[in-house]
């Protein structure tokens, strides 16, 4: 994502969001963040847009291509379902501006007037880093002094006690790689697993589901509300979404597909027509595709997209229009090493490997494996009988089908004290929350008299004891 060194939310409020073609999508009405534990800077989850009058929808930060002071450009489709705030989420404009805080350096009271956001981790994330505050004036007619402080330079912005657990959980989960978080979730009880899923945004949950065994995927998806389940499926890679829907009944899969946006559902529907152990069932329907008159510089810009896996970015496919699958006539593929050797303004058509024979969608898994091993490929094109590119099979998808179903979880089974620090922190936080809940439940049960009444009430109670006569405390 492209972003300036810092932008203040007051400059974004009411600004238009445009799609990649320059068409307006909606206007920014708020920003959604996950509050960190302690003084940790909150992470930007996405934007609340107003569309078609008063309808408010959520645009995940993963689908934002650039954020500037004057405009925001989205890189993907906008889900038009109504925005609903989730546990652990905070609205910047509605809940943080005008909050009364205390400046740590001076101990003076101040009011938050604006919030600055800036990129972190090489532009992969945006965090709330600065606060523009106005000190509370002592005289009736005096205006308080204004100053800019770091996020951790004030007190008074911590989440409410009831939401503290959710905020701490979101902050801890944010530190884990999707595969590591999947390992943690696999070991949790169904109840805890559902709570973690509820604390994750759609894009993050989609990444985690792709790393989980199919049984866990089905269970988690089944616990979500139907509309959110559809949102998560939209955020998944089409081939992974198709694999997951293939584990459901035909009626349930069709119901969820009907809730998805057509642009997201159609590629998944096509993938579901192929057997799982064929090239068509293995392929991703969204590889890098360009027309022959594109330049090497344009191809490399797409290869650099951080959202693409190394395997998916290893080949650029060249086709006639249209360049969305199923494409026009397939012309060939360009290897990334060849692109790096060519002048930036050279045409990709001059670097096409025309000797790379594509696979057919009905090619069996063993045929796909032999093909990729023979040609030393990490990605392979799949075309139909009319030579239209349908997608690409990548080596990670092949390995997923060759290895045992539980290979991910088997490799991650470590004793508690041998877990990586970030993973251990999440496990300990979840265990602590579970113990607190059990303690609260026990205290609630202990405070009740017989038959669920108040302590000391009703017959059979010892006056003032709060316990039923002849009943063990653990059963009261």
C-alpha cells in the first residue's frame, strides 16, 4: 500500500474513495482500528464508507491501494453489506476524537482534536502514531495550547474494562503469522476457537483458515453468521474458498455462494466444477496476466505486489484480451528471471517462453506433479480446449494435496515451553481469560442460594451462611 509518511484523519473524513479505474466508490465516514494492549499503537483495520446515500459499508485495509491527504484508492471490490462494529474494534472519528486525556509529560488535561496515521512494517500496515491535542484552558476566554504527542504520550485512551480482554487478544493475535495462529487455534476448544475467530477481521481470518485442516475450517465457518461467512470466503483465494465449500453440503455451499459478491463467487463456482485432485481443482484462477503489448516494467510492478505468494509471482502469463480468467487466447508465459534481464520498456511479448506446454484442467494430480518436476516449475498454466487461460497451479497447492491432511498441525506440535514467544503469549492470554471466566462462574454459583435463589433465602438454608444445609459448596 502506498501512503505518505503521515496523514491526519481530519483530512480523510468525507473524502471520496476511488476504484482502480478512477470511479468513485463512496465517502469516508470513519476509520476502524484494533486498540493495542497497554500503550501499543492501534492498528488500522479498514475504512467505513458511505455509499448510495446513507448505506455504510466496510473497506478492509488490505483492499486499499493508497492513502493520500486528498483521496484514497481501493485495489479490490467493495462489499456492499452494512457495516457492523465488532468486539475489539474502535471507531476513530466517533470514539477517539474529543476524548479527554492526560499528557504524561506535564500531567495536564487535554482534548484529542486529531489523530495521525502512518505506515509501519514497510508499508504493510497503518497504525495510529500521533495525537494532536489541545490542553484544557484555565480561563473562560482563553484557548488551550495545542501540541502533537506520540500515541503513548497520553493516558486515558485505553479501552473500557469490559473490552480490555478483546483488545489484548487482538493485539496478541496481530503478532502471529497466519500459520502460527492456525496452530494455536487448532489446539483450542471449539468455544475458544469461536472467540478468536470473532476477534479477527475478515482478511486475517481468511488467511488463518487457509492454514487450518479442513475439519477446523468447516467448524469455524459454520459458527459464523452467514453474511460474515460469505465475507470471509470472499477474502480467501478462490482455490482455497472452493476447497472449503467443497467440504460442505451442496445446499449450504450454494447458499453461501449466493451471499457472496458475483465477482468473487463466479471464479469459485468455476473451480467447483473440477475434481479436487485435478489441475482444474488445484489451480488459482487469479494469476498475473498481461496483454502482449505490456512492458517489462509493468510486469515487474505486478510481480512486486506483496499480496502475491512467491510461487504465484514466479510466472507472468501473456494472453489476448480479456485478461481475466477465462482469458482470450493463451500466448505463453514469462519467467521472472527473464524479466529481470530485459530492459524496462521492452515488451513482454518478446520474452515469452512459447515452449512451455500448458496443462489441461482434467490433468490428474500425478500428471501435474510430474510436469512441474520435469520443467522445474513452481507455477504452471492451465488452459481449456480453446486455449483460454483458466488459471495456474502452484507448487504449494500441489504439496498440500500430496502431504498428509494434518501435516501442518503435526509439524507444529511443540511443548508449551518450546513455543515461539509470540505464540506462547497468545496461548497464555487465552488460558488466563479462560481461568478468569471459570473463576467468575464459580463465584456466581457460590453467591447463589439453593435452587438458584439468593443466599440465605428459602427453606433449607442456614441463616446467614449463604449455603444450603447438607449441600457441598461445589454443588450449590
